C-alpha cells in the first residue's frame, strides 16, 4: 500500500478550503476572474518577460528606466483665456512641473470660434479658449518653446492648432525642428469615445495623415499623434478594451502613413501613447506591460520596422477622472495616489495626477499643488523608482499581463473580420462593446456588488464644503471681444486668399494641407473659419445610433 505525501500546495489548498470566502466576486474592475493564488506555474517563458530596454520591452523601454531619468511630471491645465492659463502654466513650472499639458475649452475642441452662437456659455469653461495664433502667442508668453516640452490635447482640429503653435514658436524665433512635445490628434477615438469631431471619418483620417507626414519631415523632435486610450477608458471600457482599441487605432495610423509612402522607421519613433490609470492596481500595471509587448511585436514583425526606436511604446498616463467622486472628495487624493503609483510601476514616461476636486469643477490651485506633490512623493520618497520593474516576475502580474494580451488579440481578430478599425468604427463595433461594459459595471455599483467608498458604502459623515474654482463669466465676453478685434484688424483679402487655398487643397487628396494651414495661421485666420472652409468641401459627420 503506497501513501502519497501531500505537497506544500496541497496543504495550502486544504487550508484555503476550510475558510469561507467573503461575499464578493473576486474579479478585476473589468470583470475578469482573479484566482486565489498564483504560482511559478503561471509564469510565462523568460523570453516573454525579457529585460528592460530589450525586445519585447515587457519590463520597460529603457535599460535604466527611472534610475536614469524620472518620469516627466506633466499636469494638464487650461481655463478662461490664454492670459489666465499662461499664469497657471507659470505657477506649475515654478512649483516643479517639468512639462506643460494644454486643456482646450469645448468650442476649441469642436472647431468653433468663441464668437460663434454655438459657443455661448462654454468659452473658457473647461479649458482655455484658443481662436487664433494671437491666443497661442499669449498662451506661451514668457515661456521658451525651445526649452519646454508641450502637450496639446485636441483632436479633430489638431492640424489647425498645430499650425498656430508652429507659427507662435516662429515668432519667438524657434523653428519647427526645435519644438519638443506632443499633439494628441487621435481622431478615431473621437468617433469611438469622446465624440468631438468636425469632419467625416475618411476626411479626418486624411487630415491626420497630412499632419503626420508634415511632422515627420519638419518636426523631428515632435510627436505628431498621441494615440489615446484614456478617453476610451473614461467612456466605460474595460482594461482589455482600452488596450485593444487603442493599439488597433495606432496600427491603423501606421498603415495610413505607410500607404502614403513614408518609411515606417521615419515616423514610428515619434508616435506616442496616452493611457488611463484606473483604480484596479495590478490590472493596470499588467495592461501597460502587455501594451509594450504587443506594440513592439507588431511594429517589428507586421510592419517590418528595423530601427529599435520604432518598436518602443512611449506613453503618458493620467489618473482616472471617472474614478473621482463628488461625494467625500478628499478620498480622491488616495485614489489618485494609488492610480499614479500603478502608472509608475507600469513604466510610464510621463504622468498627470488628477486633482481631488475635479468631480466638482476645474481644480483650485491648492488641489493642483496636492496633485503635483503626489507625483513628487512617489518619485522621491517611496523608493519605487530605485529599481526597474519591481513587480516583474510576480506570478500574479505576469499571468495578468498574458491574459490581457490574449484578450487584446481576440479583439484584433474581430476588428480584422469587420474590415479594419475604420470600418469597425463606422459599424459602431467598439462603441457598442464599450457601452455594454460601462452598463455592466454601473449595474454592479448600483446593486452594491462593486463597492465605491463614500458612494454606495461608508457614506456616513459630513462631506463639508469643498472650495471650487469659479470661472468669471466676464472672461467669455473678454475672449469674444479679443477674437473680434483680431478679425477686424487683419488683412481681409489675405484671409480670403488663405481660405480659398484651404478649400482648393482639401479638394485635392494629393496635396498636403499643412502648408495652407500654416499660411492661414500667419494671416490670423481663426480656427472656426478654417473648419468651416474644410466642411464646405468635406461636409460634416453625424453619428448613427448605437442602440
């Protein structure tokens, strides 16, 4: 008679089964099941993990990561007129911020001038109003554009805003070849998630291609598109959906540029990404690790990129706005710190931390300072930047990385079946997937199966009064007067000539629109006027119902 000796795992399993589990579903925020224990059996082969700075970059894109250079602290800012936002930029730079990130108001994002009837009540409310190159000059007054890295979060009219930026720098004596920064310009995610568009999808893709081509040839230090999963996640996607749809958007832009005849190694090193950092700590870290691995493999093996710089996924991270609560808003400081730590442990290159009062209004200076100090504490006090990828080799993190990667490829296959990402967007496929995921999560929260502290549990106590930033209503009138004064003082014949050229070039797919947009900026043509000229040729876009 033989006796089987229990292994250590058998002994653990027996003990585990004797303890009743608490009444909760053990899943990630995305609803993926989480096993009670992970072991060495869950580790992938060593090649998939790799080393920092080596293909497939699971552990980071640089050999030294934060031991060589800490992540850029790039806080998002913008409100009122260019003059007010310039003051906030200076405040942030004076308090240790290392890069600027520009938030535009809704009219600017939608391609409307401040004096348009469509802009009434929205001018300068949730970002800065930029109507002409004159506003762009004021925005960066006293800030050396050759010295500071600038990010601009705008998409549908991004090419127009880039033209304003290049001309504003030109007036500082800074040529486009010296500019360092990023413009978002991720147009597909607008149709998927953020819903700020100006033109039909195919024409918007053409405009993005023109901008990538121009930037590749004229702006070697500038990232011509920041492929954004942030807004996809804010719309309610799961982590796997954010990863899959973002990367597929990016690969679609690569395909667009290659079809124009651009060498992949000429533009791919200047593509960057922008991801969300949600509250599910380990899932987020795994998401970033899987993202690097997929991008490196696809650029090398699918698109034939030979320059290792083309394989590197460089990304910015912003903590999750959708995770912030209006109830007990000081809890948001904790949420933001945890999310920021996930971004850092996931290997982000730059980071924005949300302010605790952003569920109520634009952030106050005190809230902005706490958000920036959160980054500085992580960088300088916690020790997490002292070693590279400290969670690499974790049974749980490696298994989660593999699981999210596999889920992303499942989405890739479905999108390819539909005819590619542009066609999938036209068919509302990613929109429906996100809507379903968002509904499922909210149902869990409403039913109390997913706890949100201060919202559906632990709600006792007085929230008190949180001071909020109030935008002076007079600023709208001030901006309207400013843009009207610019329009009255400029050479109207030059404006009409520039707009005629914009319309002519838009009608000719073989012409790059950027030179016409730059000349329009120099002539003080407004953003709204350029958008209307393009719409005369291309038309506009109306979303078909998802439900």
